[in-house]
C-alpha cells in the first residue's frame, strides 16, 4: 500500500515537472490542441477519403492550415505593427494631439451635460483632460516596446508557430490513439468519461469557432466602415475591433463608438451619425445573428462568465487570453455540468 502511494506521488511530481517544463510553450500547445479539436471532423473525413492514410491526411491539413490561416495572419500582423508604429510616432511627435481631441469633445457637449459635470465636482475638466492626454501620450511612449513586442520577437513567434504546427501534425495523425491512452489512464466510469470528452469536444469546438469567426466578422465589417469613412490605419482598427468584439456587452463599440463621437465633436456630423447607425444596425447585430448559429444556445456561456474569464485570461496569458480565458471557462463549465448530471442520475 505504501509503495502504491509512493508511486502515485512520484507520478504527480513527474507530471508537475513536465508541465513546468512545457509552461513556456503553453500558448503553442494550447492552440495546437484547440485547433485540432475544431478541425478534427474535417480531418477525419479527409482521412476516410484517403483510405485511412493518416500521414497524408495530416500533411494536407497542416499545409492547408499554413496557407489559409497562418500566412494571412502573419501578413495582417505585419501591417498592424507597421500602422501601430506609425501611430505611436505621430503621438510622440505631436502630430496627433490627444489634448485637442479631448478638448474638441468637451467643447461639443451640451450645456446641461457641462452643468452636470460641475455638480459632480468635475468643473476643472480641462485640467483633467490635459492630464489624461499627457498620461496617454506618456503611456504610448513607455509601452511602445510592449505594443510592438509581438512583431519584434520574430524568433519567439516562429518557434511557437513551429511547435504548434509540429504538434498539430502528430495530433491529426495519432490523435485517436493518444485519446484512447488518456482514457485508459483515467480512473473513471466509461460512460461518464465518454460523456465528458464528448461534451468537452463540443464546447471547445463551438467556443473557439464561434468566438473567432464572429470576432473576425465584426472586425471586418467595422474595418470596411472605417475604410469607407476615410479613417487612417484601417488594419489596426480592424484588428482592435476583432479583439474587442470578444468582450461581452460593449464589444466592438469600444472602438467604433469613440470614433463616432470624435467625428461628431469635430463637426463631421454625417460621418458620426453614419458610423453610429452602421455600428448598431450592422456590426452590433452580427453577434446576435451569427453567434447562436455558430455556437448554439446549449453551449453559450453567461455574459458575466465570458467577461471575467476574458479579463482573467488577458491578465494570465496576455493578448491570447481573449480566447484562452473563455475556452478554459467553457471547459470548466462542461466538466462540472457533466459531473453534476451524473451525480444526480
């Protein structure tokens, strides 16, 4: 008995040590597993069409993923880094004056709102706006290396991509066998384990597919609107709207809303109104139309869970936490839902 306990402790220690070693590559491993889960139905059908030649099927899947997903993403990121670099340089040089932008918004406020600000103790709002503008300018300058880190750390980026693609190949090829080994090693009832893995697959597939596709759709529509209205750095704003669309309630409005206010405050009334109408009637409605179809009502998480998991994911994993956090939350809910269902049965 003591020997068994010792062996269990040894297994736990070795597993923790292995996880510690892999932690720097967590992002690559996580995305490899997530993408394989999402694309597994397609990979299975392809393998059947090829007479179960798994090596060839895995190679075709990786090649298609590289050409259709990775290369376009790298091109977009290159454009984003270039536009962000130009925008930051404009702020630091004073070409873009944040104080004047804030002041123009303040001057456009109606009298009743200014009186309300006075009652709230914000009478000296001009000084406050100058402080905000100075802080924002300082923040841009201080955080330039962080903002551009993703684009500058080329070696780390390509190492992560290489590890992800390499792991995806073997998961496409040997995923079924690996899953069976994992199931055989888990001390759990067969029916419960099958339900659990099925639920996890459905939830992860729906969450990743729904979040990514809906965010890309909203960001693209927002970018199209910005391009039509002549906004500079369209690619940067498109990517930001795609990311912000993952935030519940406000979503992409966190980007197009301030831009519409800026247009209104600077007298470009038709652009401001057009952007607000377009944002509400087109960009905003896409989430309500597309997400239920892509995700399904059964797998949708409450907005408050998505919000706190998104914020926690960003704090823990950086920018990839926009997706990583909600996916982990979805897996958490799936595990507990399966467990409670079986406990009550």
